[in-house]
């Protein structure tokens, strides 16, 4: 997506506003009350007015705000139409702690080669970060996922398949360190390849230089469904208790612990809390989605060992929020398409407002996931 030249100053103009997601259209949706006809009774008019008043309250958009596509929260209307930036983040023990990851609104975790995982971190607000990463290479399933969110994709190189299927034919607006090294830097405190980073200024300059449109396309209709009741969160009544969930990824062996005080799930891996060196915060999210997908290994034409994750196969999984977990199913019509998640009644699930972690794991290991009803149960088992 090229832009009719929007300068970097326009991007910087909105980064001073605190936001947590990339929201829906910034246009206000003002409900209107129809005029009653002469044949309607007074009672009918009263009922109609009451219903419309309730609708006005529910749909009222605060001035200058819009719904975030990534978190469902109210954000500045500038952010509400702005595309996210999707950054490939390494997730090995060598690169910990990473920088800036806790600022991402949505994080996808997929397997890569050797049983390790990598992260696709989606940022709506890229402001105030002097170091983001470290940054690694592209695989097709990461890039397709970024495309489904209309993200500007940041990475360092990629597999042969990634270039042949996506990058070389211009299917995604991307910033590749291999060709745009000016917008990246290497630190001296870690060894290559674990020391590649970018920053807010670098990303703004890159987007401006490449003339990428910073706004969503007019027909973009979002990715997730969110609870729009700002006062009442979803409680997943009938779901099973979930104080701790261990997701089976062989390396880094992650788990999430629920904090009742703030209603967030805190992320752990490699035996300890997963921290952000930039912010000093532990990574934490409101929603956890476990998505079971086929994972396979193959050798590419240069005899490199590669991993593939089928993000269109559909399957089962879990939705976890507010200390509860429910089984779900998922479907995806094709690469770069939105993935839809459904409850056991076949209804598309609604997420609580806030950050989301989507852990895409091997369906063959699904029986190795463990959900603990209480933290005491987790401690007893470990």
C-alpha cells in the first residue's frame, strides 16, 4: 500500500497519545431517533424511545476516539484508522530479555526451526522506543498473519519460500534489514545474530522513505470481535477454572499465570518471568488463545531444514480470560485471511478488551497442554 505522501511528521503527530490498539474507523456513529408516526400509540413511542436511548448509550463514540482493532479499547481516532507495525522477534534464551515487546498489543507465537519459537509482535503505538527487538527473519506463515492484519512488516531476511511466495512479488509492505539496513542497528552487548534492533525513529523514517500508507484500507473490517461493554467484562461462565496454563512449546516451555488483582495473564518461559528490557515489565495479556495447527518439517531447495505451520487447516484450541478457559475451534479461508474462533455452540467468540497472546502450537502435542484450576495445583505438579 503506497500512500499519497504522508510525511513522518504525520505519524509522529499521533504517537504522543497513549493507546493500546489499532482501532476501527474514526468516524463517529451517532445513533438517531426516528420520529413516531401519528398511528403509533403513546406506549409504542415510549418503548421505541427507550430502546433507541439504550442504543445511543451503547454506541456513543467519545469525541476524537475510535475502537481499537487490536484491543477493542477506545483509542485516539488517529490510531483507530492506523495500520499496526508487525515485528519479527527472536524468542530464544540467548536473546532474553527482548526490547519493547511488552508494548505490543497482540503477540503471535509460532514454531520455527529446531523446536524454538518466534514472535510476531503487532504494535499500534510505536512511540518512545529507542530499541526494539531483537529482530529475526521471515517465514511465510508469519508474513501471511501480518497481512491479515494489514500490518507493515519488519524483519531481517527470510526463507526461500517467504521471498518467492510473498516478499519478491510485493504482497506485503515490509521493511527488510537485508535491503534497508539504514533503518536498523546492531548492539555491542550481544553477539550476532542476536543483536539486531530498530527504534521508533528508524521505523518512522523507513515508513516515510518507503511511502507506505499508515492507514487501514477503507474496506478493512477488523480481525477480532471484542466485548463493547466497557463496564462489564466477559466471565466465560461455565468454563473451567484456569489459574495457570502450560502451553506445549518444547523450547521455550512457556506458561501463563493469572493475576486476580489486575485480571491479566503473566507470561513465563525458560523457567522464569518473560521480561522486557526496555520497559522493565513482565509481558502480560488479557486474553490467551491456544490454536492447535499442523506443524511439519521439510528441506528447502538449498537443503535448509525448515518448519511449516498450516494456518488454514482449521482445528481446535482454547480461549482463556479472567481465570476461565473454554474449548474453541478455528477456521481460516486462506493465507492472509482472518482466522475465526468459535465456541462449542458454533458462535464466534468475543474477546475481552485488552492485549492478546495467540500461541499457535503443534496439534500433535495438544494433549500435552495443561490447565491448572488453582495455583496450588500448579505448584503441586511442579
